């Protein structure tokens, strides 16, 4: 299994003829994703790498039954692209575009929630379920199919963490870059809940960064709701207060959102924190080992109990056979005496 995308994902690419859209469309198709349509207004009726292009998302969905959209549209048009996909009936939208104003995203967030549409991003690398589907810009060659779920606010750190896991022989179920903006469609908690419910995911890597309190909320969720082991990494430990570091959401304000706060929240929730992405495989291996050890005594107790029950049953049976033999001997003696 996987989270949010799989082999049944039918993808429409919005902005397919642009520089980024055309490049990554070819890479997604080569990976094995079902890229069924593209959208560029004014270029309907043409094709790119054998993929039909439509003028509107609604036309693409009607013709190809696309259920997922990825957006490579410039910032001035990206919000309209999100609305268009949602109105066309697409249920999962991945927005790669960076630079969308937060006040616009607040309106988008409420609109999509009412329509029960999932948005991943904006300003994100997308997601990949190794061996099944890739939507976005995460390099497929660094991934390996397995049981580790990865969720991250940072794009490049997602790649580093995934490569470290793959190099250590730890494959991934799904890797998700949720985006680093202040207002995003899918949160850490949304992903953690999905991983907890996914039978293929055995453990989770969560990568956070300075700014906001999403990591603290996620840590509280892990402590209260998750049974699967989670390990983490927080970037920006050396960032000076009040300075934006890379992402629109990565800014420490009012003394809150510091790396120290997030690390403390993780550790309080029982989440071990790596100092470098290269330490994550070791922490995951230890977490999985502890998880298996916790389950082992229960199985051992069950076996011991079963063996005890069998021994008791055997003893009881022996006693019954002995009693029958004794009764027969006594009856026989009485018969002889009477004669």
C-alpha cells in the first residue's frame, strides 16, 4: 500500500508545456506514473511525449478520468489553477509553485476543505510512492520501495533523508514534501495519521524546520495517537532569531518557533532527534528493533500459556486413564472373591 498516490493515480499536469512542466512530465512518465493529460490554455489538441493536451482541466478530466493534478504554473496564475482543478472534480492536487501569497492561500484552504479536496503544497517537491507513482520533482532514482514513511517541510532535506535511508537499505512506503509556506494544504498530522493507518508503513521519519508550531502539534499527535515509531530532524538550529531561512514559514518570531523548542517537543513525545540526516537510518533501525522487542514478549507469553494448557490437558487425560484402570482392577477383584 501507499499514501495519497498509487498505481491507480491518473495524473493531469497543469502547465505541461512550460519549462518545468515539460521536463518533469517526461520524468514522471518514465518513472511509471499514469500521466493521462496535460493542460495549457490555447494548446488544446496538441501532444507532449504522446500525452494529450487540453485547454481546460474540466475537459481533461471528462476525457481521461484524471483524479490527481500537479501544478507547474507561475505564481500569478497558480491560485486560479488550484480552483480550476478542484472545480473539475480532481480530489488530490499537488502544487509545486513557490511564491503564492499567504492571504490567497487562506481562501484556497477553506474552499478546498468545503469540497473535500486534498492539496499538497504549495512550494513543495510533491510526493513519491516508490515502485508505484511519482508526482512532482522528487528524484525517483534515490528512492527504494520499503516500509519507511517520510514527511518533510523541506524539499532538499527530503532528498537527503531519502538517500540516506536508501543507502542504508531502508526503503520507503511514501515520501511527502508538504511545503514550507505559512499556509499549506496538508499538514504533518494529516500525513502522520495516513502513515499510521497504512499497513505498508512500519516507521516514520519527520523532518521539520524553524518557524511556526506545526512540529510541536505533530509531536503531541505522535505521543497521543501513534503506535508506530517516529524519528525526527529539525533544520535551522543555527538560524538567528527574526531572520527568514529559505522558506516563507521558516522564520522565528516573538521568541517562538525556535529549533530548541521543536527538538524539546519531539523528545518529550518520545521522538529521537537526529543532528544530521545521515543519522536518521541508525535511529530508524533502533526504533524498529525496540518496536519488535515490545511485541515479542506478548507472543512468547502466548506460547508459554499454550504449552502449559497442553501439559495440563495431558496430565488430566493421564489421570482419567489411570482412574479407569484402577476401577477395572477393583471390580475384577470383587468378582473373584464372590466366586
